[in-house]
């Protein structure tokens, strides 16, 4: 039985990786390198070929870990497609080999390859739902509730 976590954090098939490989570029990343930060706009989409990427909530002082992406998994959520700012930070957890696609390349891939659309968009939507249900606040309003 498929769980919400299975939907949110799928592992891409070899066929999916081959399709994305034609649209992106391989790159090496060192432990501790920040791939994108909360607040960045137009950030890239990353598929882990080897190694790991940590996704963290840096809106809090202690920056808790949300998830670690491993080989065949990918970064991003609905903001990757919409052009809005990132709400989380992605940092390389261990020396890694990554496939990097620009936001534009990702949108084109999702538009042109229905199988990828299903996997990636479903994952992005479920990630946002899980993030919000965990108490993550996208907007914080400060002041009296009577203002």
C-alpha cells in the first residue's frame, strides 16, 4: 500500500533519470554546500545520482531536518514550478553527484513528459501538504489579532 511519504518522496526509475539527464547537467557537490536557501527565487531542481541532500527548515533558529534525499530522489516542491521563493534550504549532506535542472528546464520536462508530470507534481503537492500539516508556517503575522 502506497503511503503519503511514498508519494512525497519517490525514487525515480532509470527511464525517468534518462529523460531528465537529456535536459540537465551533472555536477559534483561537496558536503556542506548550500544548493538553495529559503527565500531564493528561480532555484534549481536537483536529482541525487549518488550521495545525499538534506532539506531543512531554516525559519527556526535550530534549523530542523525535514528530509534527506538519497540516490534517485529529487529536491523541490510546488514553488519549483510556480516561480515563488523557496521555503526551505537544501544542503549537501555528503559529497554527491547531482543532476541539476534549471526551473525552466524542469517546467519544460513536466510539460512534455506525462509520466514525469505524474511523479513530480504529485510529489510536490504531497510535500507541501505534509509540510503544512507538520505546523510549518509559510507566513507569520505579528501583531494584535484586533488590528
